């Protein structure tokens, strides 16, 4: 099982909502391998972690505000998960040379900060979440107070979390 993390902070308002678990479950999609999307559970696990705070490697991360679900970040995560699955690779750089910043920008999300966690080989949401939680860099992404939005996707055994903070509109 593999994990990779990337954080990109840069200067560069979007449609944001915080759905109920029932709404997320209703929107859950079937992935290419026929399994039901585990994204509602992952969203809940990330926000539970952010609420409690946790140890990320040698650093204790204080509790932070929850993230809101964002459809643009969800689309960016799905694009990358599909790309890795279809083209049989595992990397933050897409087969077209794109990185998280390019993929998020392509959705129309006007961002101030973005980050990404990817994983491969995990069969369920609990194990991928624990893998990310037990990896200091991934854990820091999930606990990063700069991030206010999240989207995620799973295609086959490829998992992607996209995090962002929208650019402030003056």
C-alpha cells in the first residue's frame, strides 16, 4: 500500500456546501470497480479528527474547524483518481503533466491554498484514513487549519483527497 502527500500554498469563491450525511450517502457514486463510494465516511472521519486534534508524527496538531464539502475539489480528486486508475500509475503528477493546482484551477475553484493526499492499494475507507492519519505529512494535510474545503474520490484502489482554501474576494 502506498501513500503520497503534496501541499502547495500559493496566491491564486466557489460553490461550497456542507451536506448532511444523508445527502452525502444519497450522492454516493459507484466506482469503476463496482464498489459504493466511501466518501461520506471519509468526510466524517476527517472532520472528527479535526475536531479532536491529533498527533501527526512528532507534532501535536490542535483541534481546528471542520472542512466543508466542495464539489470543485471533488471533481479535481475524481479527475486524478480516474487518471491514475486508467493509466496505471501512482503519482501526484497526472499523465498530462498536471499537478493539484492545475487540476483544481480547471474546475473553476479560485484558490489561495491547495493540498492533496493520494493512496493506492487500500480496500476500504477506514484503512486508507488510518494510513493517512499515521503518515505525518498526510495527517498534517488533514489537520491543516488553512484548508477549509475538501473533496475526495476513489476509483478502484486509487484514493485522492483534495483540500483547499478559496481566495478571498475583495
